C-alpha cells in the first residue's frame, strides 16, 4: 500500500451478514478474562481479519491489488471506515471496547491527470471567468454566516465562511475532492465517484473542507455512494459554482459537542488528524497540539450528525507520534516514517455522543493497519466512567484498547506525557 495517494473511504463491510451488525468490527480479546461472556459475544463480535480489495465495485485478489499498487497502476481511494460503535449501555467494567477495523480497501485505476478515459467526459464546464468571489458580493462572512448558495466559484476556497484551508494537500485548500460527473441533484445515490488527486482538472463534484478546532463540517448530500462510499462537502455544480449540499444547514461548519480537550505536556507537538468523513476519509483534518497546549477535540451528537447506512457515526482521530507536524502527519501516506504516520499512525481516538447522552471515548491501536505503538503515554481523565489510557506500552483494559464514557455536560482531558 505504499503507493497510496488519496483515499475515499467507504463504511461498508463486505463480510457476509455483517453489514447489519453495528458491532461487526468488534474484538473479542476480552473474552479471555471475562468469564461471564460466552458464545453470544463470540458470534456477534466478528473480528475483521481479512482485507478485501475492491476495484470498480468488484473484489480483486490481494495479489492483483498489491501488484497494481506497487506498479503505480492503482491508487487506494478508500477503505472501510474505522468507526467504532459505542456500546448501547454505559460501560461499567465492560472491557468490550467495540472499536473497529478496516476490512475493505477501495482502489481505483490511475488515470492521467488530464481527462481520463475511464471517466465520463463532462470535462470542466469551466466556471466562466469574470470577477472574483464572495468578497465583492457583499455577503456577510464569518463562520456563523450563511453560505451564499451557488454564488461562489469552485476555484475559490471559502475561507470567509470558516472553512480552513489545508494547503499541504495540494488540492487548493480543500480536504478532498470527489468528482461525480453523473450525479444530478435529487439522485438517491451516486454511482460514479472519482477521487481528486493533485493536479487533476477541476470538475463537477463534492469539495470537502476542514473546519476550525471544535467545529465539524455540516455539508454532505443525502445521496451517498451507491456502494456505500461516503460523500461529503460542498457541491460544485455544472456551472462551476459551489452549492450547499445539505441546505438544512446554511453554514459550512457547526460547533461540535464541547467537553473533550487535549493537554500536551510534552516538549514535542502531537498532530491529531481526524478523518474527513463523510468524504474521502483521509485523516487530514488537523488538531495541532503544540507543547504545553490545551486544545479542543471536537465531538458530535451522533444522533444529529451524519448517518452511514442508517447508522449514526462517530469521529475518528489518528494520533501521530510526538514531533510529527500536522503538515507531515495529517495525510494518508506520510513522506517520512511511513509505517508509523498518517494512515499508519499508532493510535486512534474515537469520540461520539450517543442517544443516551453519554459521550464514548475510545483509545485503541490502529491494528491491523499499523503495529506502531505511541512513543508517549496517553491518559484520559475527568468525568470518566473507567480508566482508559496507554501507559508504558500497554492499553488499559485490553490489547484492543479501552472505551470510557463521560455524561452529558461532562468533561474529559486526554493528556500526553513523555513515555
Ligand atoms: C491517569 O490520571 C489519573 C488522574 O490524574 C491518575 O489517577 C492515574 O494514575 C493516571 N493513569 C496513568 C496510567 O497514568
């Protein structure tokens, strides 16, 4: 998977029968020390140990996929979402952190940077030039301002409306591009999605973006990928203008649920990178925990956020090794230290507020993708239900990590200290 450029994640499980099971990705490591849990647990929590490679909606062999990737014929455009599903009841001493693992990788044939033969040729219905963008139009700006629907050109990154440009990705500030030449407003699903990579011509599709710390993106279409790929961002229409894709929210960003903070007590920074979801699902949305800094970690009320396949979702933060900058580490495939960075970061924090009002916070290793271990200690404290940490090379609870909860309105602090 070294030739990965970008990913487009799909939250699908391809294990037969597993799709209907929110816990299909869970572990059963805990059963060895939990005598009371028996067969149901074993049958419900199916560990995903096999990676399937999907090319144009078809499964291809791992060998074929790897050859294609190694030879630069394919790029990875996504994988199953590593979304953890919170336990339905507040965890007491439960060791069943229902974290999840990727089990399908979506690959795409590499096309030349100009018009690809594979792609339906809509080409750039290039935005007719003329004057500049919103600034001159007199609309109110700011993160709480309504986005002027259909008034700003697609080649203008809408920083004025709170979106945060991610220059290091080389996508004009956008966090991800999903070109959907055959999509029409009102479609129930999207059957053709091409992931934008550096240098690709601009065209119709979904342009995703980061929001500031503590905020989350509020734009994604109700139509999602027909093979359950997630799609997110503003819609760049055929005329070359940006439209709200979820018009019930007029802004680009919305405040998350407050209460979770990061406290970095080390002398090196930590790049914490949230997956862009729904969207291409690369771990590119940064929280830069500088030495000594306290930063907010956005959380969501899962019941009122993006649903994948009718299931509520959570936020996933890939935590890089100390000392990796957000520019270096908040990417899918890092230029340096490939095996411990970006998609291969050592550990993941998953957060989400459940309908019961509790926020579930999981800290779990990025296995089987990465075997790296954090070169620091991580401790989650505050109004937490159980201890959850990574200390001296071990996770609390089990090798699969831990899940703790805070009540509605509660606070949690994730502290990084030198190992
Ligand atoms: C985590 O922090 C709590 C509260 O300060 C402390 O009691 C506990 O010992 C810490 N755990 C680890 C593993 O450092």
